[in-house]
C-alpha cells in the first residue's frame, strides 16, 4: 500500500521515518513545510496539500494536534477527502475527543471513504522503531486490510470495535500519563523538600511493585532538568480538556482529572507548554515554594 501522512510533528515524523526505513513509499504534507525536511531527506515525497497526499496514497494517516485540525485537513480546502479515489482508506492517529472522532467517521462515511480511528500509545522514541501500541476503531474488514501496515507501525495492535471506540480508550490512557507525571513530580518535590536525594526516592520506588516505565526511565531525565519534548505539555493539557469533556458527556465526575487539568493549564499559562510534559516537575519546583 502507498502510505500518506498529513502532519509531520514530533509523532508524524517518527512514524514516517520508520515506514521509510521499512521500505514503504511515503507522501507527506505538513502545514509548516520546513518540518518535513527529515522525511524528505530519507525519501518521502513532500506535497503541497492533504488532497495531494490522498491522491498519491492508498492509506492516509492524519497525525495533527487536535480535532479542529483533523477536521480542517480532512474536509477543509484541498483536503484529504478532496483527493478521494477507489481504494483510499483514511486513518486518524491524532488524540482527539471520541465525540469528534465519531463525527469525523460519519462525514467520511457520507463521502464514501472508509475511515478508522488509530490512536497510539508511545512517543517518537518508540515510533521510530515501529514499537507503538495501536488502538483501532472501525470496520473489521477495513482493519484487516490495513493490518500489515499497522504491524509495521506498532508491535501491539488492538481492534476495539466501531469508530471512536479507540479514542475512548486512548483518552483513558492519557489520563494515566498525566496523573503519573504529577505523582512522580510531587514525590520528587516532597523528597527534595525533606533534603532527601531524589535519586534515593526513585531507587526505592523502583524496588517496589509501584515502579513504572516512567519512574524507571523518564524520571532520571526529569532529575537532570532535560525537558526536550517527545510529547509537549501543551498537547497533554489538550488531552486533559478532552478527558474532562468526555467525562462530562458521560455524566461522570473525575476529581483528579479535573484538578490535573487546572495544574497543567497553569503550567501552560506560565510558559511550560512547548517543553516535554514532564516539565510539570519544574513547574512544581517553581510554584510550590
Ligand atoms: N508525541 C507523542 O508522544 C504522541 C503520542 C501519541 C499521540 N500523540 C498525538 O498525536 C498528535 C500529534 O502529536 P505531536 O506530538 O506530533 O504534536 P506536535 O509535534 O505538536 O505536532 C502537531 C502537528 O499538528 C499540525 N497542526 C496543528 N494545528 C494544525 C492545523 N490547524 N492545521 C493543520 N495542521 C495542524 C502541526 O503542523 P505545524 O507543524 O504546521 O504546526 C504539526 O504537524 C496529537 O494529537 C498528539 O496528542 C502524540
């Protein structure tokens, strides 16, 4: 299958580089063209519009910031749907509200274009080697057609049910990321407050049942103040908005998700948005004194 990507941000670039290195043909559009340079260098064809991506591809992934951006590239001027042809399949890998995802799926269906929601867990560091975890919502037979491509992107692929079901699970996943980063950051801040070396805190935490991938890996970068982004704080805040909107629409009250949203919003307002989400530690250090 000829593959297309619309959105060459941190995730889209890593997914694209992995596909190129596995021998796939790749066509790419990004609103800011300069960001496509690494993909062009490795052989991707760079085009001027999402429409040109779909015209040149059998399967197109949108990997953009939020639901508004997905709608724009999918159905706006020179859009993905505008490049419709027989055999075109569209997949959305952005993290968006399941309600918006359902609307997007319906619009693609109205236009006769098969559509899957394909959000992922894992960042650019694992996308680059095809080791993401992918959740898929949409028709099983379309999923089966795309499965060989998905297997090159992710080492675990879960078909969850109809359109938008994957996004419903994905946002519950990102709530884990938001709260885990906060729990580790507050733990480190508390240890520092007691003049305990935070490395000791991590060493003990990592000797227990409560250790996580974050406490074993990323936490050490956090201690060094390395907040070079793999997933921006601003994008995690956007997901917390989505999580809280979804909870509200289900009639649920999630106190930690609500509070986390306020904390990440304040961090974003104070200029931490373009750093890695783990810079929430630096925000706490500066705001808790
Ligand atoms: N990074 C991760 O670890 C990770 C993991 C799983 C899921 N995700 C999700 O994947 C999506 C992309 O994440 P990312 O980390 O690649 O984000 P990013 O680096 O911030 O890139 C965002 C992308 O969206 C594009 N975009 C934003 N607004 C747009 C608009 N109105 N019209 C057209 N394009 C627009 C940007 O284009 P410009 O370059 O022109 O700004 C860029 O290509 C997000 O939904 C994110 O939550 C990310």
